[in-house]
């Protein structure tokens, strides 16, 4: 039997904290702590060592972005899912570049909340198509912003580069496999090697890197050949 999934819920709204905690608990997920602001979130995470943190972007004393930076700068860091009211939040890009594993809207369904927490624990990223589009739009609008992730793509094999190109469009492993005419198991192996070679936390950072290095261009519909 695998270890129970441990979660911290950080949000300045008590109703959100309580509601999310109840949903997770009744689904067999262990809520090991709650926090009402960013400073408290950092302390609670450091004392409880959760697997996943649900982190509101806007909180008093210390916002969710800075709290995430401090948490991710430590050892044994958890996966962080940012909570937001709008999917067009101006902090989408910055949070993912910081190391967040994904986003959830606060009106998320109970089923989606539970599946999202379980998904990111496995090392996957929670990037809905709307969030991927926001990333693409961000790169389409910028000209000379410095890259935040500096990695040498020459370490990738041609096939791994192909997988990264398709992954950057927001496709799942199954969709990548269908696009490249390979098995899903083969795609999973390639994705694991890509993350390892480029020292990336998850697919979210891989998408950021693909655009920052120019491997994928905003507005490009070109996909590698099978």
C-alpha cells in the first residue's frame, strides 16, 4: 500500500480552506495543515512536509507567489498547485516559471480537485488548455524578456526534441503518442528522460522551456513527423 497523500491548503478565505479540506479528507487524502496567509503557509509546509500544497495566489502578509518561491527553494519540496479566481490571472506565467505544477480555479468540482491533487503528486503537471494558451500568448507578446530557464537542448535526442515540441502544445501522453505514432509507454519514457536531462520539475517547466529556447514558436502549428 502506498503512503497516504499529504496536503496543505493555504487560502485567506476560511470557507475555501474548510471546503477543500473536507472534500480531500472524505476522499482519503490527509490534510496535514491549513494556512491563512503566505508566511503561515511557508511555516506550515516546513513543519508538516506535505506532498502537495494548494496555494492561493493572493493572500495577506505574503502572496502565494513569494510563498511558493520560498517553499521551492528548500529541500524535499512539495508540488504546488496555485488557486485563482480567474483563469486569465496575470500571474499564470510567473507562477509556472517559479515552479508551480499547475492551476485550479476556486470553483473547481470536487472530482476535479481530488484528481488534480493526485495527478501532480505523481510528478505530472496540471495545465489546462486555457492555461497553455495563456503561456503561448505571453510569448507572442514579449520581445526581449530574458529567459528564466536556461538549459542546453543539445543533450536531447532528436526524438526527445520531437516529444518536447508536441508536449509544449499542451497535449497529454496519449495525444503525443497518437501524434507521433508511438506507444504511450514510449512517450512516458521520453518525457521522463527530458525532465531528467534538462533538470526540470515537471511538464509545466518543460512547456516554459520549449518557448524560452525557441524550440517552439508562438503561433506555429508545425508538428514533427511520425
